[in-house]
């Protein structure tokens, strides 16, 4: 039976979880509720979706619309061609003019809950041209996207530096409840504006 458990922030330690859940007018599996309580009491950080009959599922790019402004080289589509080790100029890139950031992602017919993203840099370049430093963010939006700052940030790598070629970085969700019809990676320079490149972007959802 699929069931939903709220995030730990909703549960007050010492209060019986089952009481809280029944008060929401739902039915739940007692054994897993007790397991949830034990983990919560131990102070472990867990994702509520592990207990919700929900799994992390790869998003298949071919079933959706590619969006982005990284149209140089292999274009936006090169970020979703299942090739995680590409070199310039066949990679997805933005090389026309210097910019503070670029974006690449997917648009869906219905909203998805973001779970995780994996960024792959080109096999012969950093993500960032000028400084080999920057941030890889994931953003969600329910309206048209035209810039790397659009929408809401739902995951981040934090500041990255001394980035070389042929590396990858995983970004996990900081919002496990909101649904988005557009989920995209945002490559943001730390130093001077420049050019961006990415070999592949993989996305997962909670489904």
C-alpha cells in the first residue's frame, strides 16, 4: 500500500507519529510508521519519500522538450544524448559572447518533483571558461524560462573551484514537495563572465 509520511519538520520528537498521521485522515502501514519514528528519534536525516511508496526515477529526455540557451557546439540536445564524455566542440555549450551563466534542462507536460541531477563536464574543458570556478544549480519553474536565473532554486552544488575536465557533480533536491513543469541546470560563473559547456545532464524525479 502506498502511503505518505510528512517531512521530519512536521513531526515533534516525543509525539507519537501515528497520532499525527491519523489526524490527517489517512491510513498508513504501522510497521513503517514505527521505523520512521525510530530514525527520527535517533536524529538521522532521512527523506520522507523513502517511506512514501515513492522511488527516485530517471527522467527520460526523449519523452520531453529540451530547453536552454546553450546552443553552440552540439546545441542543447547534446546535453541529453546519453554521452557523458564528449569534447569541444561537440558538447552542449554557449560560446557566443561572455555571460555570467547559462541554463539547460527539460520541459514536461505535467509537473514533476525534482529528486537529483548529475552534471558532466566536457572531457577536455571545465564547465566554466575563465576561472574553472562556479556553481551548478538546479532550478524549477512552471512558466517559460529565458534565463539561468528564472524560476526557483531547488538544488545546488555550492561553490566549486579548481575544476578540471572530465568531472561530474551530483546535486540533490532541497525541495521534495513542489512540482515543476520545467527543471533545468544553471551554470553560474564565480569569476569573470565567460563561456559555458556541459557534456551531459541527467535528471531524476520522485515518482
